[in-house]
C-alpha cells in the first residue's frame, strides 16, 4: 500500500480512494499509519510507510491487489481465503 497526496498512476497499484490519517506512529524503523475512508471513519486500515503523515491529513490510498490480506475482528484471515489448512 502507498499513501500519496495527489492522485497518480503507479504501475501495479490501484487508487482505491481518499482516506484520512487517524494515527501516525514510529516503531522499529517504519511509520505505522492508521487511516479511514473519508466516507466511513469507523473503518481502520493500517499502512506501513517510510515517512510520517500528520493526523487529520487527507491522502489517497493505493493498493497492490495481489498483496492484500484482510482480517476480521477476531484476527482471522478472511481474504484471500486460506486453503488446505488444519
């Protein structure tokens, strides 16, 4: 995932829309940024970044669809579905 201030085309990435930065913290050499879609602040998306972005700022979220993993509230992987697991 990437956060960019202006919408742009980057090979291999899809712009999924505008998000607002909620929290930006620094841990183990990377910035952990929590963002929410501008239209629904109840959704939290965690992004790892090389640079900080101040809370409250609106940016665009770019994703690489082949690298996405989605977990439910119980921290179980729901996308992509796990196959051949016990």
